[in-house]
């Protein structure tokens, strides 16, 4: 009987590679995606080494990043943004009268502020759903993509109102 030669390391690498191709690839369930590296230079934050799959699908990733970061903010936030007072009283929190300050109940105003932020996150979520629907239905007439454009404009307009207050 003849003895078989052991397989080389290259054989095993190629075998692993071809077997990995058989597994379904789901880009939306991928784990541990690197979004880039944060670097501070001259007092500014930069994101470097952004992977090509992120940069090439910026619409999907930016929508998800904004939505999820807003939802994460609501979990750790402890203060109310000025946008709440601008919406309720049409003036800055520093311009409120003593009667208006006394009228505020504390927890209720905080809950309304969290609803404002989650409402913006929901708009980005709806925009993401429209984007996916457009690609899944092969929207050649651009009906869904036009609705997506309207929703994304609405979402960014809502984000603009609260953006400056997203710091605790």
C-alpha cells in the first residue's frame, strides 16, 4: 500500500475559502463591521480607514448609524435639549419666565424630549425601509425612491432641529 502525502497548507486554505462561499452572506446581519478608526488631529475628529463596503453603500450605513446613535443617545441622556423649549414656548430655555419654569413638571418634559429624539430616529428607520423596498422591488419608475427622498429630507430636517442639543 502506498502512503498518501499530507495536504499542504495551501490546500487547506483553499478548501476553507471554497467552503465559506457556500454559506449565505447576509450583509445586514454581519457582525463586527469596522466603520473606520477615529483619530483626533488639531482638535478635530476624523474617521480614517473607512472600508470600501461602507463607503460604497453610504446611504444604507449613514441612515443606520444616525438612527442607532440617536436611539443610543436616548438611553444615556439625562438632560433636556433647547429644541424642546423652542417647540413648546418658541423661546430658548434661558428666556423662560419663572412661571413657565414652574409649569414644567420634570419627568414629563424629559419624556417628551426623548420622544422627539426617537421620532427623528423613526424617520431614518422609515427612510431605510423605503430604500430597501426600492431595491427589492426593482423600482425602475422611481416611485419608491422618490418617497425615500421625501422621507430622508424630512428626517434630516427633524435632525437639524435637535442636532445642536445632542450633547449631555
